[in-house]
C-alpha cells in the first residue's frame, strides 16, 4: 500500500457523535435536554466538521437513539470535509445488502467513509467470543470480495454466497473503506491483525498500551505481512487550569449513585467483554481521586460501559499527554466529553490548533485529493 509519511506532530483527530443515548451534563442523572435525537446528534457532527475534526465516530447500540446507517446517510450530504466513522455490528444485516448500504453511503460521501467493525452480541442473542469473531471475519471477507473482485464467491460457517459484486462497488476503489476495529480477546486480536487498518484501544497506562501495540505489530507483521495503525478512544476534559479541569471532572460524577452507575454499565451489549473488564481493573488500580497515572482519570467509567477514562488537565497537559500517546505509535484519536457539544468547542479552542491533522483515507491513498482542507486551526491536509 502506497502511504504518505506521517510526521511526529501529525494525527487524525476525531470526535464522537452520541447518537445512542450517550450524552449528559451529569453522569448517571439523565437530562432530556441531551437526549439522543436527530437534532442533538446532527448539531454535534456539523460543529465537528466546521471546527476541523477529521473523522467522527457514529456508534451502534441497541439503545434509545438513532440507527447508525440511517443517521450517517442523513448527515452525510450536510457535511463538507469530515469523515464518518460509521459503526457496523457484524451479523445485523445480510452481508450483500450491508455491502450495498456501505457502497451507497460511500458514494454519497465521495469517499469520506470509514467503518468501525463491531463484534458484540446482537440484541437478544448470545454467542461465544470465538463464534462472534468468526461471524465478523466472514462479514469482512465478504465485504472485501465485493469491493475488490468481480464476484462474491464465499463459503463459510455463517454465510455462503455466489453473487456478482457490481451492485456493491464503493466510491473508494483502492481497497474500499478503511476498517477501524477494537478487541482484546485472542480471537479479536487475531481478526484485527489479519483484516483491520486501524486498531482502536481504550485508555490504559502507557506501558499497557505499548504492550498491546507491540503484540499487534508482531502478529500482523509476522503472520499476515501487514502493517496496521493504532488509535485511542478516550474522553477529554480541558480547562484553562488543571484545578478547573479536575473540579469539572468531580462535578461530572457529583450526582451519581453507585447502583445507578452499575445499572448503566451492565445494560451495554459489551458489558462482559474482556475490554470492559480491563477498564474496570484500571479503575480499581487508580488512586482515591480516580487517577491511574498522570492526567488520566478513570472516574468517568463509574457511569458508563466501554471507554472508561478521560484525559484531564490544562491545555499544555492535555496536549503533552496526546503527544506521549503519539510517541508510542498512536496516530488516531477519537475524543469526546460531557456534554459533547460544549466540550467539542473547548478542545478545539485549547488543543486542536496545536496538532497537524490528517485523514487516514488520504494517508493510505483511498480517496483522491480534491478541494483544499481548511480547518479552524493550524492543521493541514496531506
């Protein structure tokens, strides 16, 4: 794959669209003002697009809120330069029709589509980790056949097809949309090493993140002769001073009752995954103020499943923390804050202008360069 060289101060900086009932002012105390609606979700995406964020995660979950593909299709023509990191839950849709939906969305976006591969259980079902990842593997291989070959000729444990691929060709003809993927169990790591482009991690201490990266590099390079990139999904709280940031972090959980937090975490479809257990262990290892290492606060995980930590500090501290992650090989950041709209403004004011930004589809030559990219900040398009 012909890729451009990424400098030490360049990263893909992305935001998060809380379209699955994931926004609030106080964690554990839901305010209908922040409900997951088209109005709230689209407002955040359009703001991130205007401010110069390069990608935005549109998650998938069986929660009150928006259907991911429907939401992405509706917001796509309203955006100008941001990519949509659209989550697909493998097994939800008939794979050829999923491929057709993806191709349609990619053409609407003119190649500004990336995909977040989700392998958790479907609502109301239960499969072993091995079976779930086998199903995801088959879905990915079917999609790649459709994108890159003349026929989908596939026989697997879950799916068997012999179809023309003409109806599912995406806008991105050089390999199709990039696949972002997160998973910590051995089958998940194996699938990522074989097929994904960007491996997404949740926050952990620097040594543990380095260990995950080294494991994936070894497996993807030696076993599959592939090179993958690395990303971090994290929350962020940045204020003019460190004390203001820490005060706001404590304010976020000031209305939280422990039992309510447990209920919120346990209702998620991934609540029993290895990744979630690692987030819980990290929180158990943190100090009395929920800091597990410098500027990494785990209190946010008291009231949500999945990503359970935030980068907390003043602008210099947050920037330096991101730089430390970049130094160990992380080049993609999917950030969020509570409430998402206001925290989006604060991060773009205090930190974003200090980072040169790019888009992985451009770096990996998936889409042609068209109009110049002009973010509100010092980022650049390469």
